[in-house]
C-alpha cells in the first residue's frame, strides 16, 4: 500500500534549473549557520540520512555518498598506479580523504579547505562519512585558500583531487573551475600525476557546465576523459573529469582492476570495482557528442556559474 502522508515540516529546496526544484524533507537540523564564506547546515533527512548542505546545495549524504566519493578518488589513484603524495582541494566532510587513505602506497594526503567552520562541523556531526580519517597520521589539514596553497607548495603531487562546492556566484569556489586554475594544478603535478575534478551533472537538461568544464580541461591537458556516476540524492548522474600529461587507457579489463585493488588497497569498497569502472568510463553518445562539439573555455574573466542558491524552508 502506498503512503500519502508527508512527514517532514522542514525542507531544503534545491533549485535544479529555472523551472525545476528538488525538495529534501528534513527530520532534524544539527547545525545551521552563516560562516565567513557560505551558509552551512548539517541535517538528518527523511530518506537519505545525514547530509551537508552549503548555500542551499546538497553536498553529500550518508545514504549514497559512496556513489560520489569512490568514483571521485579511485580512478585517478588506479591510473597513477602507486600514489604517495595526494592533494585534496575541498572535501570538508572528510570522505574524500577517507577514500584516498584506502591506498596502501599513500604516505601523505594533504587536504585544503577554505572554511574551517564547515570542517569542524563535519568532524563533529558526520563521523559516518569521515570514519576517523581526520585522525590518520598521514593526513595534513590546512584551512586556507586553495589557490594560495597551490602557488606556495614545494611538492609535486601524484594525484590532485578537486572536490570543491558547486561554482555558484555567491559561493567561494566559482573561480576554481577555470583554465587558469587548471594550469596551476598542472604545474604541481608529478611527471606521471593525475588530476580529477568533480564536474557537475550530466543529465541532458543540465550538462552544459560539465561539457564546458571538460573542454576547459582539454585546453590545458593533452589527455582528458569524462566519466559519471549516478548519485540518487543529486537527482542526476554526476560528472567527473580526469586529466593527465601522459596517455592512459579508458578500456579497463575488470579482472586486472580487481587484482590491483586486491594488491594495493584495503578493498573496503561499496560500489567500486573493475566492472563499475568500465561502466563509468563509457558515457552515452549524447554526452560524447556534446563534448566533441563544445568550444567554450571557462576563464577567470568568464568563469562558470552554477544555477541558483537553494532555500531552507519550514512548513
């Protein structure tokens, strides 16, 4: 029997387009405040578990975050082969670092986040996501501007992961999805380094941002690939971009991938394995066609703008 009752009286209303919204029904608010950089909330949703919300945009939730964080981290680490030094830009929940630390070869993971209040709130309320990663001795955490750190770091990084909030104009990240930013990342990669960026939704109605971000990566790196993972609470398949100075295969043998994961990681994966990777790395034709035809490149003078700032409402 279907149910018609509405149990929530608090809603996060996320504007997906000028004509579409997604309502997340909220059971409990753990914290809600304006930081120096953005509006931040950590909430308990009715269907998706605990979630981080920044500027009214759903960042990740305990119900399906593994479908975002595992694809964000592991393809780059797998392609690099033996990552020792990994740089995470953003990633306030600590889940990206959690995934990086599953690789046995990792000696140093440095996480850069501009908003210390968000990080502290995630440490307190989202242990399900970070799972103690903030206490791992291999982690170094800096609360600072990503561009400042990139310009000052003396290291060459095996993997750089850009896990930044969506580039809405009111937020702190919209200039960090540009050609100039990608060039600065390229300058700090090791010779066999790999760069991954979360790159927006890839549903037909929303994929312009993703397509242009991939084209922007192609203006900087000789080898770029688009891939995606379906994340239910995002209401869309979510896109990623992976880039490297040297060529890499996108046609993986699942058995070979599984052997590498068995030999080089803790193997604590929920959705990531050789078959999953093979599927993620082969986008449908309409996405590939759109990337092939795209000409726009995002720059600091013409950066991307993600649609809208969501609302927190009571009813």
